[in-house]
C-alpha cells in the first residue's frame, strides 16, 4: 500500500509541476510560440524540416553519426535534421570545456557525458543549460511516465535548486538493475557432488573443495576458488553482512537517515571474513593489483570456481561451464545483493542549451527513445532488415551483423550508438539482449528478488557543499582503500581497528555523512 501511495503521489506531483528544493515550485518559462507546424504527438514531429546543431562524443566503434542507420531513418521519420558535430572520445572533455568557456554552444547535447558537477556548473550557475521541467511536462509523455513508475529517476536527476537540466540513459531491465552478477562453476560443483552455497559457512566449504580436490582434473593446483577482480570490487558480498551500497558508496539508508558504515562492527566482521578467505588462499591472491589481463586470462581458461561479472560477453567461450546462484545469507541473517543500480546509467546524456530556438522540438525528438517502441528502434533498428523476432518474440540481429568480419560491435556501430553507452534512451527486458546473453538474463532474474527496494544515486550538492565534499573524500577514500586492503591481506591486525576508526573521524567522516544527509533531504 505504501508503494502504491508513493507512485500515486509522484504522478500527481509530476503532472502539476516538478518540485524544487524545499517543495517550492520552480517557475520555468517555455517559449510562448512553439515551432510552427509542431505536432503534439506522432510523426513527423514537425510539418516542415527543423535543423538542430548537435554536440556529443562518438565511440570508436560507431560510424560518423550522419551515416548511422538509426539516426538517418529517424531523421526521415521525425523531419528533424540533426547537424551532428560529434567528437572522438580522446580529447572530448577538453573540447566540451572549451565549448562552454567560449559560449559557442550547440542547440542540444547528445551522448554528452555531462557529470553532476558539470550539470550544476552549466545549469544552476551559468544558465547555459536550460531547465527542462516544463518542457518535460508538455512534450515528454514517455519520460514522464517512466518517472511516475520509477520515482528514483526524479531524485537522481534533480539538481540542488529543484530543476532538471539533463536527461539520463536508463536501464530498467533485470540485467541493468544490478552491476555484478554471481557466477559459479557448475561443472566443478557436479564433479565434487556439491550444491551452490547458500550461507557464508557453506561458501567457505565449497571454496575449500575447489582449492583442494582438483575439480578441473588436470592434476595441478591451478584452481582459483574465488576470483574477485579488483580492489574496488571487494564490497560485492557486503549485502550478506547487511552492508548496502546506496549512492554507489559505502552507505546504508534507513528511515530516511544516511549512514556511512565504514566504522560499523558488521563491516569489521566482513573484513575479517575476507581476511580469512585470503589467508586460506581461497581468494585470488592478486585481486588488489588491478592486473586485469591476468584476471581475464584466468577466466577465459575457466580457472575460477566463483566470480562476479556484469555480463558473460567476456567469457562466452566457457559460459556453458557456469551458472548463477542466489546471494548467500550472512552471519546476521542478511541476504541482500547490494551491488544494485537505480536504473540511471548516465545522468547527463542529453541537454538543451540556452541558444536553442526550438527546445520543444528537441524534447519531442529525444522523448521517443524513452518509449518501448523507441527503445526497440534505437537498439535493434528495422525489423526484417537489421533484426528478426524469434519464436519467443525476442529480437535477434541478422547474421550479416552478428557475423560481420569487422566484429559485432563495429557492425553495430553502423546501425546505432549502443557501443560505449551513454545515449538518452531506456533499456528494458525486451531490449537488453544487445549485450546480455540468455544466460546473463537468467542469472539476473535469479538475483532480482534480493535487491534493495529502492536504490539512490549520489544526490546533487550545492556549490558550497561540493567544495567541502571534495576536500573530505579525497583523503577519506584514499585512506579507506589502503586500510581495507591492509586488513584483508593481514598486513594490519584487527587490534588496529580503533585506530582506523579514529583516523576516519579525524578526516571528517561525520561531516561527510552530514553533507550526504543534507543533499538527501532535498530529494
């Protein structure tokens, strides 16, 4: 009932006016005389062609945007001509900064990679990006419907002044609702007569068997029981200890209160668990060195018993040896998969500048990609030309794309801007198959019931808060990462825990928590 009331409340608020900070309404002016011949719905968007100047970053796998099939077809459909001025990834940030500094702005930014700091700077401060609140209400029914259904979207993209200055890339599929998925070698389990672990104790038992009983049968002790990839991935099992990862940080949110759990007894217990795995040679010994080539080599040779990866695209040749399993239950009874996503992948994928004379046309242009039909069109192209539907109604690319000698991603980059991500769009369970294999989708569905009910992105800070935030986190996160590694490797014994907590206090963990709380309270 609470969820239903929440969704109804959000619908009412969105249809009246998108709220500003402190529940004040934001007065946003939309041009009194919209473009002549603008259609309220359907295609074409305008009766007579309208040209918009576009700036964005082009992935190395995509063709020049003027030659991308989806974009050329959409131009015919919409009657909106895009003057694309895309820039390669290398040097893009510098050119973007120069563009704002010189005030030589395009009409719209597409695949813009605008950070929250940039959105605040060029939206709230300089006004070079216009507020989109009223434009959304009048010309973006698809995006409005998504915000009504998923209230977290609004919280993720609203700036500290209550305005929305940029639209995101959304992934609302099961695969997109989490980062890492759990994988385990089912052939090793079968050979050893074991089942997938359900508790932390069972996990240790299974990993020891992987270490000691030669499950790959080559007579060598080359099995790596648990293949955590890098130091930043060490928190992936924290949900089993009640440690959430809200705002993509070491944060729990309970009853509206933000709590950084780096000093908690549960986190200490989790580090002791990881230290045990490392000392017993159950955890990949080089996880903290960021040696990705070695990690990938181990994976491609199926030397890991269990590991964590978002998709199976990097181990397709051995994919059939692995399966998924539900998050394990920890010592306090927690069974949560905390590596969860809010659905917002890129907060600054699309924006409209203050020189655009047809902002309503730009908003109608982008809103199509937030519909189911637009998602299918953007990601797969044209039915019976670039894709077909299989017996289950699932879109499948034609062989000329799947088996293109130049490679799948290069072939895909001739059709759309999927390679590299970051385009303003919505990805659904029907359209995530571009990169998610059938097994990845199956593993994701298995883990969805254990995700947090609500997931928050990092909130927007005011300029003053941002300055203080950066000052604290530079030192705090550096110390945190060093300390966590030392505890896990056994270089620090746990009698040093109080000293570690005191150092976090000295750096300013309480103040950081207060900054997060202030920003969160504005959502």
